[in-house]
């Protein structure tokens, strides 16, 4: 049974809302995956804050129109699923990359970040981006390092003096 016009409009509106708030998008060919495997992918994606949807290409083109993912429209061909990162730019890439290791049928065709389209081979670069918490912890460690080294250096002066006095005392005894 076909999808009604009203259902198509709701689907386009839903995908457009997600695309408007997403950090990155990936398009992957899923030909050969069973329904159970697709359900597993959806569960993993939901846990990671990734929106995954199989949408007809004409509807997907309408949904991403006016968003930073409009650059993907010219290559939306064949059976594709769209994955949008909602929490951090690399979350969708991490989910699809780990899932494609176990399932060769899932092939990432392209990805888009910040209005620029990249080939699917760039998934490794996107997947290795730190999460928000990792980025904050790296920044804090970088900011803390000079102060910590300065404090260690200042603490070393009295420690060296104490060791020198102890060595002189031992020498006189």
C-alpha cells in the first residue's frame, strides 16, 4: 500500500525539522540489509542521539531544501538512508562506521558538515571528532597544564633547599 500525500508531507516536515537542527548528515546505501539488521541500526542510532530515516530521494531532496545539507541533493540516488547527528557532529559517523564493520552491505556514500559535501571515504575523519565532553576536557587540560607546571616549578625550589640542607646536615654528622 502506498503512502498518502498527507503522510509524505508529514515525513518531509519531520526530516526538515531534524535537518534544520542537525550538526552533520550522512547518506548510506543499505541494499542487502534485513529488517532485523535495520532495527538494530536504528536502536544503536537512537542510543547515540542520531536520527536515522529511510526516505524516498525526492522527499529527501525536499526535506533538506533550505538547510546546510542542501548540497547533498544532487547525489541522492538509489536506496539510501539518511542519518543526522543531533548531539555532536561525529555521532552519526561513529554509529554508521561501527555498524558497517559488522555489516558490509551498509556503504556510506556521502556526508555533509557545515554546508560542505564530502565523499563517504571521509567518514573516518568525521568519526574521530571528539564529543562535546571530550572537547571540553581536552580544552581544560590544555588550559590547566601551564599553571600546573608553574606550580610544580615553584614547589621544587623549597624542596631542593630542604634536600640540600639535609645533605649538609648528614655530611657534618
